[in-house]
C-alpha cells in the first residue's frame, strides 16, 4: 500500500499539469474573473481518479462495480469534493474504493496550493505568449511543469546539502577522535580520513554540483547558445556500484536517503562548431550571465578530481580540505545561482536526516537478497 501511495503521488503532478493546460484555456483572462476562479480551483477528483484507474485497472473495476450497485453517474462524480467532510450527504455510502483512495491518499493543502499556483502561472503564460506574438505550442515547457521542476529541485537540493554535511561532520568527528587517541595504531590515520573526504567530495559533492548545474541550465535555457546542450556529465564508477545506470541528480527524481555509494560525476563539453575541444569551466564562465558562470566553474574546480587541471586559477586555502572549501563556496553562491540559499544543517534537521537514513537502510536490508549488500 505504501508503494502504491508513492506511485500515485508521482502520477499526480503530470495530471495537474494536463488539467492546468486545459483549464487555463477555458478561463477568461479578465483579472476580476481570474481572481475569483484560479485561486480557489483544484484538479477535479474524478480527473485524478481516472488517471489512477488507468494505472490500477483492478481498482478501476471495483469502482465501476460500486457505481453500478449505487446508480452513481460520472456527471455526479465530477462535482465530488476532495474534502471528505464536505460531501453532500456523509450518512450515505462512500463514493467508491477508487475515489475514496484518491481522496484520502492524495488530497493535501500542498495540492491545493500547487494547483492554484500552476493554474495562475499557466494563464499568465498563455497571456504572455499571445502578447509576444508567439503560438502556445512554441513554448516547450508548461508553467505547471516549470513549477514542478522548481519544487523537485528544491527537495533534491536540500536533501543532498544535508547528506553532504552529515557525512562531512561524521568524518571530522572521526578524525578528531583519531588525533586524540593515545594508541595511534588503533586509530584512523589522518590520511585515511582525508581520502574518505576526497571520495565524499567526488561522489556526493559532484552529484550536488551536477544538480545545481542542470537546474541553472534549465533556468537559463534560451540565454545560452544551444540551450546548454554542449554540457555533458560522464559517470566514473566501479562495476559493482549500486547506482550504475541511474541518473541521481536529475531534479525530476528524488534523492534516495539510503544511498550508500554515490557516482562520481565529471563535467565535460562537446567540441565547438569547428570541432575543437572546449574547456568546460571556460564554457561556463563565458555562457552564463553575470557571476553565475564564475560560481559554477569554481564549484566544479573544487569537486572534480582533475579540478586543478581544469582550471589553472585554483586558489585553495592552505590547511583546508577541498571538501570544506566546496561547502563554504556553496554557502556563499547558492542563493545567487539557484535562488535558494544553501541549506545549513542544524541539530533538529540532523536528527531528522539520520532517522530517515536509518529507516531507509533498514528497509533495504529487509528487502535485499544480495549478500554483498547486506554485509
């Protein structure tokens, strides 16, 4: 049932996007009417139930059987309220298994806010394309899709920020205990801790760097030559890596809190129009407006294994590990780059992250049949 809830919530946003496009075309662009309609509207319950029913035909058949037994009609169901407390007659039978499932599993105040924001943004988008003389089809992303991209990015961004800080803090504590240990042979050498930090930076750090870069490319598409198609991300992994073949940092996919091994990403560039190779950091500095290109290039210089060879202007501070410099750089530049400040880990958030990670790892152990993974 938990997996079904997760799947249905993933189906919900595309349904909202589709409905917003249809509904926006029906709404008069008169501001008075828009204020009355758009702020209060939500994707119809039946519309969502139909989409969920396509995914789960057995549940759809149970709903149809219920409708036949109670003489329910689609015309009546269209006006069904999402809120169970607002049904016209709660003393009568429920509205059927499929409808009740969608109502109880998918309705939330966040859904209401998302629908209101997305619908208003879609109406504004249609209005702006008409005024600009562009056809609606000339715009590749709907306003709802852009809203979804922003929400998805923020969730993945905060998760990776927190994970990176939790891991870094653990390694700092490990190194401190080792230095205080009287029995050096029983402790962990500083070089070992430094190597673990390096792997953390090249793994989790490069995932976060790719996530930020992808979102910057998404935000500035149209301002950058070729919409940023010249940028590539190669994945350096061992054959046994559990994440092989999975694109973790894409802002359309949630970051798994129980991830054990992060892929090592390296940013590259396709050759230019003359077939000449391009330096990826120079490309970022030249293509992105303002200080964004410089911030992105410094970020990749810090988290890439060949960062110094990618950028000869490296100015690492002596005595500081590049992981610490990377975290400091993000804390200074994220607000400018992506419009969201770097999510600093406080004690309350740390407890939540550790609890969620512990639960995720335990769930994996219970389901895993791979002896190597369990060990």
